[in-house]
């Protein structure tokens, strides 16, 4: 089967590509640096020719509200048009648990707009909602740092390792489209401030973490359930300790 992975050279895209190639599939890792651009349309028709599955794992190069919305809307529309022309049977997109619960976040609004385009495209689809990746814990800490203090919300997170995300994406590629949402989460639920404190301690980082219910997470306030799911998501197998021991310092 021919599978095109938009964002196929990124963190999740490269790992998912490896898994599907090992299963014997023809995988096209599509990205601007491989000659496929979903914003300009360059190389898109050629890449999608003969494809059964298209998986969108791309992310916006800018998180500024207007730019990120334009990225996901433009890419989403261009993909839908090209997929219809190519006769693609299954569109898969990676999104975020909580995307519909955090309208104050420009990034979440942009992902919600992307999902709307997918639902209305007429192409059979599966949207995968994931919790935050363990690989981004350091970035969360940095975004909330002032001096020697990291001020973070106390809402719950359930971080998932990128290897578990790639396993889930590869499995969805092999399944029939559900025209709905699949949810995936890490194995452990923990408050965001406690997770970052654990990470920084393990890294030997002397910054101090303060939990503050009023602190913002990339511009939006979190409730306890904003970024987690109680709808029996598929759980990853890799714990924080296992991920840290093998991947955190890479």
C-alpha cells in the first residue's frame, strides 16, 4: 500500500515512516525539504498519485495566532483538494486532546479549524487526539521560566512518548477509517507542575517550579481535565522513567 506522510521527516513522521516501511509499505515522507509543500501545493499531486492513505503529521512553523490558523487552514484545504483528485481512501490527522476545550489558545483554535476541514471534506478520515509528548516537557519548562522560577498551571497532563504515538499512528494507518476520533494517552496522569519538577530534577536543573492555578499554558488557563481524557483512550506503554532513561538527553 502507498502511504504519504505529510510532515514525514519530523519527530513523529520519521518514526511512523520507519514502522510502516518495515511492514512492507511504500511510504512517501512528504515535507518541504523533500519537495512537497502543502502551503504552495508544490509536488503535492505527484506525491499523492496512487496513494491509499495520507497521514498529516505536519506542524506550523509559527505559533503566532494568525500565522498558525492560516497554516492549518491552507494546508488542510490544499490536502483535501489533492486527495480528492488522487482518490485517496483514508485521511489521518494527528491532533490534540482538549482541542475543543481551550478556545483561548490560538493554536488550539487553529487545530480545531483543521479538524473542521477534515470532517467536511467528504474523504473518509480518522483524527487521532493525543496528549502532550514527553519530548516537549523541556520546552514547556522553558516557556514558563522567569529567572530561576518556572511558574506553571496545576492542571493534569498524561504525557506520551513519541514512540508510543508512532505505534498508534501506524496502527491507525492499517485500520479502516472511522470518520471520528481515536484518543491516545501516556500511562500516567500527573499535574503539569509536578511533571516538570520531576523532569528538571532528573536533568539536574536547579530551576524551581511553582504551581499556580492562574498560570497560563501557552496563553490559556487550564482546568484539571483540559488536557486529559476519561473516554478510555489507548494508553502508551512507556513510562516517564523509561522514556527519560533512554531518550531524554538525546
